[in-house]
């Protein structure tokens, strides 16, 4: 039987380029394997993303400005950031099973990741994640934990001094070390103990079309619990 497709992400920047549109512009996730496809259905690359065998990738995201990175979130609660700036582009020199460079990897949640988005704020990239464990967090591209939504402790996306945890290890290779370094975040819980539904969504709301600074940005997170209750959490810098 054919394996189900767990997630799809469209690389819009590549599709808009005349020279790249016949290369890998669509990424699919099946049984943990990320495959790059052209619009004609030709496969231009495929590799296994999770660190542990038998895991799946339920969600992916990319920076849609350049499509230089691909972020994948697996059923172990781990995030991976891949450098895809040159991946599935040169089909003559690249092997079909070659893996792109892995920039970062860390354990973000204790249960499967169900949502991940790449955000651009004040010329910096952030990752917003949500998990089946009922928590939602914000991270820098380097893996620094900015904060967890729904907690009493305040934080600011523009103030690194307020970040909940700093990561000094850029790439963790040892799974035991990964579990130990992320134990503080695994214990964080939102006020509602019900798991978050997969209908979560985020929005960046600038007060004008092109805000000049991060102070003009307001980061909003809305989600509906499985029990039907709805809440809105807002972290803003004004």
C-alpha cells in the first residue's frame, strides 16, 4: 500500500523563478522521508529527516522570501533546520538520495510537532512551534528559546535578555544529551491541560504595511482546544 503524505510545503520563491521552476519546488513528507518534486512530477531528491528511526515528519515550513531553509518537525518533538539553498537545484551533480546540510537540530517539545512557522521580525528569523503536548513556543533560528505562550513569565521577542533559555550547543548529536538539555522546556505546561488542536494558526499584525521596527509588530497566537474553548494570547512590544 502507498504511504500516506503527512505534510506538503510549496517553495514559492523557486516556483516564481524561470530557472528554478522545473527543479524541486514541492516538498512532501512520507514516513519521515522528505522528497523534492518538480511541477511535472519528477523527483529531485529524497532523504530521511528525523534522527531516530521509525519517526514521521508531520509539519514543514520554509522562509518564503528566499526558500533558503526548510524546517521540519517530527513525531519525537524535534526540530530540524536544513540548508536547501542549493538542494534539488543542480540535478546533474546531485545524487537522488543526497541529504542537504543540517544547520540545527534540537528537541522542542515532548510530543509530536503539529505546527511550525518561519517568522521574519526586524530582519531576524524566528520559529513558532505548537505540539500535541499542549504547548506552543517561540525560538530563534539558532535554537534559543524565546518563550512559551500561556505562561506567567513575561518575555519580549525584541529583548534577548528576557528569553527563557539560551542554547550554547549549536548542534546536538547525542540523543541522551538532547533529552537532558531540553528537560526544562519539556516540563512547561500551558494553563489549559487539554492538548492543542491542529487548527492552530498565527498572525503577524503590523499597524502599517511596512513597519520600520520590531516595536511596531504585534505577535498573536490563536488556538481552539479540543474541548471547544478558545483563547487568544498576545505578546506585543509597543
